C-alpha cells in the first residue's frame, strides 16, 4: 500500500495498542479527536484559523488525547526547526509506530522518512550523488519536453481541461521515469501505476492491488537494471555499489522516490496554478519575467506548504522545546504549514507575495530528513508555471466548485477545470 495509507494504518495500530494496554474499549470511541486533525485541515489554500491561534498562544501545545497518550503539536517556526533538526533527541523509526514485534510483520513504508541513523545515513548516502545539481542537470531537457508535451495535449483537448489530470499528475510521474531510468517503452505503464497510487492517496477508488502492482513493476525494473545498468538513478547506484544493495532495497528506494516526489509535486503544480489564476499580478510577473520565477516558486512553496505535517517524531529522551518539557516516548507532530506562516519567518505571511525575498521555509522539512528531492521539485515547478501561462495567456478557471481534500497529510485539489481561451 502507499505511504500515506501505511502511515495512517501504523498510527492507528500504535494508538489502539497504547489504549488497549490501558484497558479501554475503543469500539465506540473516535480514535483521533478534532484537535488532533486540526493541522490537517484548511480553508481553501490557507490553514484553518485555529492553527494560527494555537501557534500564537503556545507554539508547542499539548493535544488532548484520551487514554493518556502524550502528543505535542509544534506549530512555531523556531520550535519546528529545533525538533526537525535534532535527530539525537527524536526518532523517526517505523518500529516506534508498530512496536518491534509489529515491525517484523508490517512492511515499513521504506525510504528515508521512517529510518534513523545509521540506517538513514547509509540509505541517504546511496541517493545523494544522484540528487546533486550536476546530476540533475541532465534532466533539464527532458523536463522541458515533458511540460511541452502536456501543453500540446491540453491544446488539442475540447472544452474545459482538468489541470490536475492533464498537467499536474503526468509531469512529475514522467520526470520520475527519467530520474529512475525507466525504459521509454514502459513509460505509459509507469504513468498509469503512478496515477493509481495518487488516486489511493486522495481517497479515491483505486485498489490496493495497483500499489502492489507498482512495487512488483519496480522490482522488475531493478532486475533489468542489474543486467544492463543505465544512466538513471537505479543504474548508477547499481554501477557504484553492485551487490552491496539488494534488489528489494533498491525497489524500496525507488518506491520512496516515487512516493515523495510524485504526489507532493503534483499538488504544488495544481495549487500553484490556482494561485496564478486568482492573482493577475503574479500571472503577469511569471509570464513576463524569467528572473522572477525563482522567487515566485520559493514563495509558493512557503505559502502552500502542501506537506502539512512532518513524519511523526518520538522523543528518545526527556527534552525541552520552546520552554515545554517533553518526556521520553512522547509523540511530537510538527505542523509545517503552521510554521511557514509564523511571523518569526517574516512579515505578512498570510498572503502570497511573488516579489518576497526567498525565506528559509520548511516546505521540504529541515535537518537530516529534509527532502532529498527538493531541487528536482523546484526544477519542475520553475519549468512548468511559466510554460503554462505563456502557452495559454487567456487561461481561466471554469465555472465549477473545487473539491479540496478535507483532512490530508498532503493537501491538494481533486480537479481543476480550466478554459484555455
């Protein structure tokens, strides 16, 4: 199953186990109260007002949970950096969610987000060389070509065009194909599997079988790369490390790249386009000025912060954050969207300002777990936004109510119908 589904299931299982050990019957009780879900909700593109009130009153606040489970919400910018940057005091290990026994029976989400050093260090070391600017530069022509192909397809369509289905979803899917080194003839199939995974994340009707199919496919790609290593990420890791890395581990890393780089970038592409369509000054700036695109993308990343909360942290020891004592074993949830609206980061952060100097936002996280694919995401956004508004200078929203995700780790919109002329 996909990352968000696995995270939700693991958190639920952990919470159930903690409650059952205390002798409570959960059959008629909600597992997560509204206070715990508040950081995952929005009003349009903005975090719910309650998040800002909580941050102003207590940037580190106790979440009222039944059964004596201690959960802390960190919504202040400085406090968020303190937690995210301290891998010694806080653990991301998946075993914290399911227990050591459960970890042996439950497939870990994989990737870097649920691993601690030294395992995290080893895995990240495998991937880091492939995410340097020098290595990523080889993808620039391919990214531009993929964007143009999607714009051509949109131009050929009749009536309103759904920017999510025709633009936001295919671009990161096909870029990840380029990155991993998926054979060109397989790209239509890879895109289908990627989009099925996205449908599951969004709570749509895609089956779990599509996720298993995707993982099976990635194992096949790894096996093929073993025989004939290409110049993509998988081929380069195989060429560099050979049998030091097992096939299942490589497939897991590839799955982590797909999970981390697909849904998040797709949501940014869709919601960023929505900002452009609603703000003609930003639209004109991106349309006319290449030099302005960099700062605009950074401001969008901060303003939207589509990954609303970081992976849960578990206190390894008694510690203090923002003057608040946190006990060993407590759970700490960092609200990235809350931190990126904190006045400590700058002025007037409740609105998007395309001319704002870039901030040290937390849209990609912070510390050892900062998103390894951050620069690749930036490359896609910088290529896609100006290409969209220049190809379709009269693009506008169709007259249709938008359906945002109600409660979601990664915020997004299901459809974004537009008229192109």
